[in-house]
């Protein structure tokens, strides 16, 4: 195993996997708890009446998918990475079925997040490049269709993962006890179940092509192209604005004076558009930072079948936690780049934390109230 790993992977991959696997469960659970809270806040804020827009609807759909991934990952991390007690048997049939379910569920909803990010980039590019068509092309109806399509089509795209793995039945012997039960010392001659890759190498190779190309590289390439177009459009707009500013300082003609007269409101709208676009570019950049490496490693697994077991699986936990982290920090981006989000969140927080006033007694004055502070397929991402 060590020789195969050295041949197909970077030196020290096995040692890294052993060292990081001891920490992965705790790191993942902390990220999932924080991410579940932040994504719940995102949903609550972005779905407020004053926040409703095509962009925010897509961001809400993305937050829902990320929230489901994190909530489901918590029991998986507890089961796979954290020793709860000496009597826990991780290899029962029920737990193996759960791991099987986790492999498909987490990948499905993470794929939904990716394609919603692509939709977000398309919608933003239309708003920047074709503002006159934005209301028609990115209408509420079309946005709803795009979100529902992602939630309906992505499960079918991820369906091949179901066929890549099998549940196998094994007997515990003195020779393989540590393999199945680690240090839990299961009784000998006890039946255990494990989830493993299919023995059909051609099938696994075909599925790895689907995983790496359709689920990872295609949306990554689309996000890269759209992000480049958005950055180019922002740069062009900024240059045009600077040109107008310089010409107005030198000596504006009548038409330019008219533009300058209308400039304050137009400048504010342009500034908001630029901030929104930069915020979304940051979101897209986070997606690319995790999806591209996974896509390339998946492609290498398709080209060299032994690569998955000897190298990809060594970094599976690390890629999972990076993807979880990416899905949990959107709240920080929204707060730092969107004043409307901050204000809406502050109002919502005050409303939730403030206690209702007591009913008035004999006088018309209200008494003050007290506030109360209430390794299979990359198993997921």
C-alpha cells in the first residue's frame, strides 16, 4: 500500500492522512455547527420582504442546500471520525447504509450549490452586460424555474454515484479485527459490513469521468469564464467612469453637464452594483478554490484507476472540510459587502431579542421591559 501510494501520490500522503484523520471529525463538527447557524441566518435575512430579488432568491436556494449538507454531515462525522464509546460498532448494516446515503446525499446537495452559483454568475453578468434585458431575462418566474431546475436535475446527475459503491459483508477474524473495528475489539466471528468501491473497474472509471467532468470541471470552467467576464466588465465600467470624471473636470459640455446633474443617484446605483458584483465574485472564487482541485483529482482517478485508492482517498477528509468551510463563510461576505444585509440582519436580531412590552395598566405610560437573550467516493463534497 505504501509503495502504491508513493507511486501515485505525493510523498507523505499516508502520514498526513493518519495525522489529519484524528482531527477531522472535531474540525468538521465545529464548522458544521457554525455554518448551520450562519446559513440559517442567511435564509432568514435573504427571504425578508425588503430583501427579495432575483439574486437574493438564488442565494437563499444556495443557503438551503449548504444548510442541508452541514446538518447531515454532523452525524456522519460523529459516526466515522469521533470515538463515542468502547462499545460502539461502526460496522453494523444500518450504519453502513447511512454512510451509503451520506455519499449520495451530500454530493447531490453540494452539486446543487455549485450549479446555483453558476446560475448566480449568469444572472449577475446579464445585470451588468445587458441591464436593459435584466428585468425580462432574470424575472422572478425565470429565477424560480432556474432554482427548481437545479434541485430537480442535480439528483439525476449524481445518480451514477449510487452504482459506484457496494455494501460488502465480512467476518471478523484475528487477522482483520483491527481493519474493521480499529481498537474496539469486536468479538471474533462477528459479521461486519463495509462500504467499498465496485469491483467493476470499467463502471467505476466511467462514473469517475462523470464525477470529475460533469459535477466538478464543467461548472468550474463555467464559473471561471463568467467570473473573468464580470471582472472585465467591472474594469471597463470603472475606466469609463474615470474618463467621464476627467472630462468633466477639464470642461464639460452641455450634455456632460446634464450627466453630471444626474450623477449622484447614478453613481450610487453603480456603486451598489459594483459592490454586489464583487461580493458574488468572492463567493464564486471560494467555490473554485475547492471544486477545481476535486475535479482534477477526480480526473486523475478516471485516467488511472489506482489513483483513487492510493492518493485521492488520502485527501478526501481535507477536501470535505474545505468545502464545508467554503459553504459556511458566505455570511461573513454578505455582512462585509452588503449594507442592506447588515441593516436587515440587525433589525431581525433586535426583533428576536426584544421581549414584548407589558400591557398598560391604569396609566397611559408603558412600563419598561427587560430584554431576554434567548473512503469511498469522496464521501461528500
